[in-house]
């Protein structure tokens, strides 16, 4: 890089966040500029400790997303590249296929819409009837289903770890336990710089900065002085694991037809790549952005959404679904009722160990969800504002998109 000689000690690029999006971005930059000096700053002690390590492990095909949206385009491409990445590094994965199951006439009509959308998104699906569904999955019941044969499963922590190894081998520095607490963009000779301070009192500077801070995306954008029109609202997704004797309960991923008013896909049954079967996740308000144990509360996280008008507007539009989700979180019997719509033989005693992930969902001041992937840009910075599901599947092309924006010049 031209700046290299005059800027010893300064990075070319700083990346905040060692989740899949940050790692894939660093990877895409080094692919485009092999001699770039890049540092990834991560506040946790390892890669993928937040959303990237607490998800359903599904390699999505890209069925649901609005045609032409970033989600639709990057998920379709991301599925292909995720599978290639796994093959290159010997990461266990399996294209088990997914069944989206309609259980009544209302959901059958929505299944028709999904089938049309799949065709528009160029995703292969097969429509099957109740009989074929029962043959494929004796424990699942429905009036019709869409089979997506290219949907798969993986442990995304393995992918993050392989990306980390790749980056280290390419000369990228990863600094863990390094929380960025302030960001200042400086004009000046030589194209200016972005200077960051860390919680431990350290300071670093670079020509360009990318923030991929997931659940902290709004806060990191705000410390950079970027006037954002959204706030991250944490949605907790709780899973149950079926007992070992039920680990052959399903062969495919089993999903309900999603409620079009919600940005989440509904409680599904998922075989995992290590041979377990999970049921979940639901979607309840999270009282701590990064508090995974049940009952976690962080007052500053609650304060942030409770003082945000967009949160109350969103809540006002979703009183009924929120109440149902809350009830089902408190009482496993309610959760079970959701599963019984398509898996009637599950019992309360099948809902064993609980775990949880927490989704970062950007909500605008008017109370609407930002549906698509979203970035904010300044002259020298790109902040990923919204990268919810399917951003694990899509991380490789998301990283490439960000690297292209960076190298074409931000602002
Ligand atoms: C319950 C659940 C189920 C999901 N299921 C799927 C699925 O099956 N398939 C799929 O494709 N997607 C799924 N997703 C979505 C997917 O996991 C996320 O979209 C993706 O992991 C986002 O990656 P990220 O790098 O943007 O964020 P994260 O993984 O959250 O990483 C952000 C990183 O930034 C760090 N950070 C934050 N602030 C700072 C700071 N100030 N300084 C330094 N570091 C900082 C954090 O510590 C964290 O490591 C799911 C998500 C959840 C929560």
C-alpha cells in the first residue's frame, strides 16, 4: 500500500469484532490486498463468543428473503461458499435438507407464497403433500410442505476458528480482550486516519475502520459519532435439547411456515452436526445483550431499549405475539404447544436441557424492524448496523461486499 512507508506503526485496516462477519471481512480485505496491515480487535477472549457461536447452525438456502434484497443475494451465494469453505478445511457439515411444514389452510396459503418466492430467489424447492411428508418424517404432521434439499447444518464456531487460523497465517493480527471504547476520525495529510481507544487504555490508528460489533453495533456506531436512526434490541432465542433416545426424532430440519409480520423463522426442530436434536429458538425480549444464562439482566441494556421510542412503538405493534412468546418462555407447556402443531408426539419430558442465543435486531425510531443487512458509512469507516440471520450463512459474501465498499472508497 502507498501509505505503508510513511505510516509505520499504523494499521491499514482495523476491524472491530471477531464474529463471522468481522472475520470474513478481514479475510476478504487480505484477499484483495495481500500486503495490507490489518488488526482485528475483539472484546471477548476468543472468536465467535456472541451470535456466531450461539445460533441454530443452519446453512440457509435463501428461501424467505425479499427478492433483490441483500439477504436473498448474499444468502444464496453464502450457502455455496460456506459449503466450499467446509470442504476446503474438512469441517463437518451435512446437507440434511429442510422441510417447511404447513399445518392448516392459512399456513398452506403462506406456503404457496414461499414457493413463489423460492422460484424468484432461484432456490430449488419441492412441494410435497401430507402423505410424502409422513413418509419422509414419521414424527412430523402437516397438510403440505416445501422441501429444500440444499439446506444444511454445521457448527459455525468451527468455521470461525478456521477463518481465524487463515487470518493468522496471512499475517493479520487478532487482539482479544480488547474492547473499543472510543473512535475518532481525523482529517489530515495523507488521507487522514481513524483512531480508537480501548478499555485497557490502549490506542491504535488505521487508515480505515470496519465495525462488525453485532449486539453492540449501535453503541459502537454512536461512540464514532455516527447519527444512526436505529437501536439494537436483543431478542433471546431459547432452545431445548431432546434426550439422547430421541436423537433420531427427525432427519431433516423441520420448520413451521413463518409469521410474515415477524423477522424470525419460528420454533424449529434441528438435527445438529454433532448428532443432537434441538427444538427452538423462540424470540423473547432479552434483558441483557450478552447474558446467556436464564434470568440475566444488565441494567444498562434495559435502560437503552426502555428509553428508546422505537422500542415502545415496536412493542405496541406486537403485544399479542410478545405475550405468547413470553408465556411460552416461562412455561414449557406453551412452548410444547407450538411444537405440537407439527410434531404431536413430543412430550414435556422431551424438552430437556435449555440453552440460548441472543439475536441483534436493529429497530428504527418508527418501531419497524430493519429487515435487510444494513451498513452505515463515513469517509473512513463502515459500520455493520444489522446482520441478523442468515448472516452466518452469508458471512463470506458479506465480508466481500464490505471489502469492496472499503477499497472503492467509503463515504
Ligand atoms: C439464536 C440465533 C439463531 C441463529 N441461527 C442462524 C442460523 O441457523 N443460520 C444463520 O445463517 N444465521 C443464524 N443466526 C444469525 C447469525 O448467527 C448472526 O447473524 C451472525 O453470527 C452475526 O455475526 P456478527 O459477526 O455480525 O456478530 P457476532 O457474532 O455477534 O460478533 C460480534 C463481535 O463483536 C464483538 N464486539 C462488540 N463490541 C465490541 C467492541 N466495542 N470492541 C471489540 N469487540 C466488540 C463481540 O464481542 C462479538 O464477538 C442466528 C442468530 C441467533 C442469535
